[in-house]
C-alpha cells in the first residue's frame, strides 16, 4: 500500500511538473504574441520621431540656401548682435528669446562680410521656422566653422551668454559629427549621448551638413533632443509585469529602470553594462544571433521573453523583457491545478473530475480569445504604420505653406506700419489672397489626413463620389511617389461622375495600402510606374492598381492576403493586403489579384449606386 501510494505520488508530481512546463510554454507563447504587437507599435513611434528630424532639418537647410543673401544688411546686424568687451558678438540686452533666435560669434572669429551674411540669414530663417520645428525637440540651430552659431532655444533664453567668448564650436559633438572629416557621405547623423555643460541636460543631436552651390562646406544644421525624455519614456511605458531597456549592440545600456527618476543628476557616463543584468545580457545575445531588425525571442536559459526593435539612428535596440518570474507567476496556477486534480483523483468519483474540467475549458477559451485579440491588435498596428508613412510624406506639404503664411504675414505687418497715404491696398489684397491659398492648401491636406487616419470602426456606410475618393487617395500618396521617383498615373477626375456606397476612410486606406505596395515593389527597378484605373460595369465599380512589375510568383499567390506574410526582406509588416481585404469585404466588396494581367494588378470591387439627378 505504501509503495503504491509513493508510486502514485511520484506520478502526480511528474504530471504536475509536466503541467508546469507546458503552462510555461503556453504562457511564453502568449506573451510573445502580445510582445510582437507591442514592440511594433513602440518601434513605429520611435522611428517616426527620427524620421521627423530628417524632414525638418532638410526643410531648414533648403530655406537657408534659398534665402542666403551675400549682401550685408547693417541695420539687421545691429538688431541681432552687439560686440561685448571680450570681443565676442552676442544678442542685445533687449533680446526676446521667445520670438527671435540668439546669435554667438567667438572673439577669435574673423567677422568678414561673408560670415555676417551667413549669420544674418541663419537668424532670419531659424527665427521664422524655429517655432514650427520644436516639438519634441529643444531647439533648432545653424553653426559655422568660423566660430559662429545661431539658434532658436526659447526655454533657455540666455544660452548665448553662457558660451565662453573664445569657445571653439567646431570641436563640439553637435558640430564635429557632421563635418566633412567625420561625415564624408554628407548624410544626416546622430551624435552619441552627451551632457551639455551649459544646461546640464543629457542630449542627443540630429545634424545635417550644408554645402553651397559650389559644393563647399558651409556649416551644420542641428536639433537637440533631451535624451532623458526618451529614456524615461522607454523605461516607464511598459507592459504590466515587464520592463524596458535601451541597449547598444556592444552591451552598453543607455536606459534602464535602475537609473532612477532623474537621469540628469548622473555625473558619470549614462550607461551600465548588460553583463550586470543576466536577463538583459541573455536577451541581447539572442537578439544579435537572431539578426532581424525587429521581433521577439524566447530566452531558454531563464524562461523569460524579449521583444526588440533596432533603432539604427542611435545604434541601439529598444528591448522589452518579460521576466521569468512573471512567466512563472502565470504558469504556477496551472501546475497547482494539475496537482490538485491528481490528488482529488485518488479520493473522488470520476463524475467530480469531469465537472472540474470545465474551468480548464474556460481557460482554453480565454487563451484562444487572447490570441484573437493579439491578431486584431496586429492589424491595427499595421493601420497605424500606414498612417505614419502617410504622415511622414505630408510633412513636406504642410511645413512650406506654414512658412509662406509666416512670411506673408510679416510683409503685411510691415506694409501696415507705413504711413496711411502710402499703403498699397492692391498689394495687401494680393498678399491676403496668397495667405488664403496657403490656408486652402493646408485645409485640404489636413482634412484628407483626418478622414484617412480616423479609426475605421467609427465610419458609417455613406454615398461617396468616386472622384472624391480618388482625389483624397492621391493627396495622401503623391508626395511619397514624388520623393521615391516612381511615376504615379491616374484617371481624369472630371470623368468619374459616379457614386458608391462605402466607408470613405476604409476604402481610401485600402487604396493607399495597394498603391504603397506597388511603389515598394517597383521602387528599385528600371522605369518604375504605378497606375490607378477606375472602371465600371452595370452594378459594380472596379479600382485597379497596376504596377510595372511582372506579376506575383505562382508559389506565393495563395499566401499574399494572409496576415504577416511579406516579401520585403523583413522590412514590411505583412499586413497591407490583409488589412485592405478586411476593409473592403466589411463593406460588401472584394479584393483579388488579376492573374491574367501582364503586369502586377490588384482589383478592388465595390457595389455601384447610380447618381440621381
């Protein structure tokens, strides 16, 4: 009897151990699904920040080169700078940092007419555009190798007064990193983390070199970002039970919960070693072995789970670690259930055991629902990623009209300040008309983007003119096509006198997804083009997106509409076609690949509603 009891006890313990192991694997798998969605959303947010920096610096560089005037405006120079007793040039005493940029010219600099002209132009441009380019950056500035810098930094109004009169700006990280010696490719570069001695804040700077029409190096345009803002956001915005770190591939941790509430109080290097954190070290090793820019890994040694996304701009990975203890906390109840069931099996009837199986069935249903929810979140993440791509392109459409509005307003203000008898009414009306045109452009761009980015579940079915859908789609895609060099062809809008009953934002998003897929497929080919056609039958309207590619390979045609299937070398989400199909089918339409077309052709079919007079 004793031997039998011991044998049964051993069997129960083995079954409990197996249950714990299986529960750990199930929990680990469930967390990986959740992490996959979470890390995709986080990476999209962080990358949108770095993409915004590149766009803003390019706009600022173009405006500087466009407005550069080699002639010296003595009146303007007297308004922005005066010479101090130690020989440096700084802003006058009545300088207002909230509306104008500050100027600094080192005492050793030779103030030639050319340098004065460059500094004056930089002051005008940064004062004009600076207020538009701050969030989430601290400032916007232009520095010159001769020993001068100009910047808009309203929250640190006296920064130009704290610079030593003989300070050599060319040696600072926010200049040297983009100089010809360190940046021969002339691309946008990011500095490493450094602590600014003037404001005692950890900084990360985005820099873009300036070269003139003669291909000569002029200076550096930059924007500073408070690194501690990113570190605190990365550390604090995490999943329940998890923690986030920012870690370089060499093992240096840039952000970790152990830094505390005030990283700016750190006096030494703002890094710790991954070797001091076992789970982080294991996660980093698994990430480097994996080789993908984004994904999840299971840490077999510690039973933990890690999600990661590489941020090439700062040479580091955003890593979310769900610790082994969190996995165990969810797996242990299942092991206890198995153990209790084993003990009860010795003392109760079989019908009691069957009744106790019901909680297990509910647990399975719960896990199934969690997986379905994770898939739904993945589709929403794909929609947000598309919104991010469109928003990046629209930035080029929004900033220039804002700049034009600012310039025209300044000119109107100057004219109104003149004696009443000399006011040019016709000129003022023309200036106001140009302002109205700029406002109309902004209203059109922003309105289209609002319709596009609105969550699809909010939009009811409505009667919409096909030409309005095509117009909004083209507005959202045109900039990205122009920037990539891919020709976008489309029908004449005046010929599209028909309507359909649909969800406007959903159909626009589906078309944007297909057009972006076409662009990505042919961007690196010879003479690339993408064509949008609209055809109709008696009861249906067909939107055809055709690109210069030669079709889809036979072996993958059955998989292209499946979620997360991608052929973009791990750079895509694999959700574009899946989202397009879901959006179109939810309003009674269909999406398919036209296999008989000589070029790659996807078709959206929507029921037609005849326009009534």
